[in-house]
C-alpha cells in the first residue's frame, strides 16, 4: 500500500486504532468525575440545576463509555496479531498489569455502572451517589494501570532479561517506574482539560443559539473554572515530565527540540519553528532564541541540551513528526490557558454569557483538548522509536511476520469500520448535545402518577380505568 513496508503498515494500524480509542477514555474519565461532582452538589444544595445537568451528561457518558470499551477490546487483540514479538518478550509484565486493570477498574465500573445509569429513582440517594463515585474511581484506577504499563515501556526497570524475555523481579519498581508519576498526572489533567473544553464548547454553542437556561450557564461556569485551574497546572506538570524525559530518553528531547549538534561551549538555543530534515541532519528554516533551550531544560546556561548527532542514525526517532506534534500540543495548551483566564475575567465583569466573540472562541476550542491529547501521545510514542521497550526491544523485532497484502487489507477494513461505527456514535453524542439539558418540568418520570419510581405493577401508572379508555 503506497510503497509502505509491512512494519510501517502495522505501526499505522496500531496508531490508528489507539488514536480512536484514547479519545473515548479521556472523555469518560473527565465526565465520570464531573457527574460525581454534579450529584454531590445536588445532594448538598438540592438545586435542581445540578440534577438536570447530571441526567443530561449521564446519557452522553453512557454512549462514550460503550465506544471506549469496544475500541479498547479491538486494540488489545493487536498485541497478539501484529506484535507477537512484543508479547513474547514483555508479556510477563504487560499481561499482569492489564489483568490488574480488568480485575480492579473494569469490574468496579461494570459493577456500579447499571446503578449509576438506571438507579436514580430505584435506589436511595446515598447509594446512587456511591455508585457514581465508584464508577469515577474505576476510570481513574483504569488509567493508573494502563499508564503504568505504558510507562514501563518508556522507562523499564524492576526486571531481568532471561532467555530472550523479561522476567519481573520487583513489582513495585515495575509499576512505579521513573516516568510513571509524571505521565499519570499529565494524562489525568489532559482528560479533565478535554472534558472541560467539551462541556464549555457545548454550553457556548447553546448560548449562541439563544438557549441560555440556568443549566447551560452553570455548564459554562463550571467548565471555565476547571479550565482556569488545570491548564496552568498542566503546563507545570509538562515541564517536570520534560525534565524526566531528558534524564531517561535524551534522544526524544533532542528530536523535540530539533537540535542536531552542539558547537563549542555555547548554551543551546530554543528553536521555535523550523523543519527538521532527517536526511540532511539539520533543522531548516529555523527561528530560534539564543540560549533559551539550555535555560528551560537545563535550568542554567552552563550545560547544553543533548543533540541528535550524539546518537547513531538507527537510534534516532523521527524528528520531523515529534518536533511538530510537540509544538501543536504546546500551542493548544497556551490557547487553553488564555481561554480559562479570559473566561474568569469576563465572569468578573459580568459578560461571560453575553460576549459572542468569547463564546465563539470557546466553541472552536471544543476539540482542542482531544487534539492536544493525541499530539502528546504521538510525541511520546514516536519519540520512543526505534524502541518498543526502550533500550531493550526494537520495533522491528516486536512485529509479527505478516505480509504487505494482509496488513493493507486489515488496515483498510479498520478504517472503513471505525469511521462507520464510531462516526455514528459521535454523531449521536452531538445530537444529544444539540438537544441541551432539560429543565425540571421537561424531565420524564419513570413511575406512576406523581411518583419517581417504577411501580411493581406497570399498569398502575395509568391514571384512567380501562372502561374510561374504551368508552
């Protein structure tokens, strides 16, 4: 297909499926916590605005959760079909970590999801709130195990290599590997940011359409508050993550910076824009600020940032892709900070719900969190190349021995099916957003006259007799 080799097609297919998948868990994580906050506020204040928002977003959460589960199962099968070398080499570590995720997070979510979605009028308020909190906790626990597994692939430790396969010798060091705390915090904040932007964009769209109900205003207010809090915090965590990457994966940092060689003892400049050319081994058309690279990464002017030419050509990641994916992530992060603080300023001025330019800005920033999330994952995963398990197993050694025709066919089928199935799911979610949250009077009841519960005898919900109905 298009002159690509089998290994390239396998990588493209896995990148395609995981890019689709990661979008849904990110929104699931953020919405689950948002629902727990909404229900907690309703229980505390009895303000039905929070209850109405809970019912509105729980429907969207249910659709998103289902698509996340389906896309995750499909992706997991590729470890055996396309990456059997990786499974044989690292399965003794990644297998148990993914099993822990199922035994803890997935069972927790599945056990309480039914109560959360269908038990509002069927169980006590305390039990329902507990179920919502357990589902939210389950999404966070799931993220814990997935990030632990992936972080071990970035910074492996706590193992020995015996007969060509890794064997765990210290599970605490495996789970809490050097990059794990930074990547866990980075991903959690990315999920909350993505959800806050989704909620803010939905509210902005409804306000622009003249539907400024109390629920819509509360949506925008809460989302902008979360954005103003988490966006600057994400920048700080990202800086710490970068320093950790500099220590353990210096080639990735060199690619992110587009920095090829160190001349003399001068501090390293920061390249703002340019085009890293892998063949010519230079960054062309670059715009740089002298010494700022050393100041940001080394926190001083006495040390230089590692350069790509310090690594063998076969050990360098694709600097062109990593360079630009990182800048896309950082650029969108800067816009998020601006949106958050501008929202706080307009709220202080009393114009946050009426400023149409600001609402359009919030509307167009809706996908920014997910785009930045994908750009960050591309930076992380492509920057790890040519390694699957950094320093231990190369990508070429991890792939299964499939032909180009087989992988071309499977990739084509994946693209067609994913666009059809998940495109339909996303369209349905957007339709739910289009309807907007309903007020108290518009919420349907689920029981008999004047009741909010399902009766033991369904016909008791009818408020006229059979003879009256047939008269």
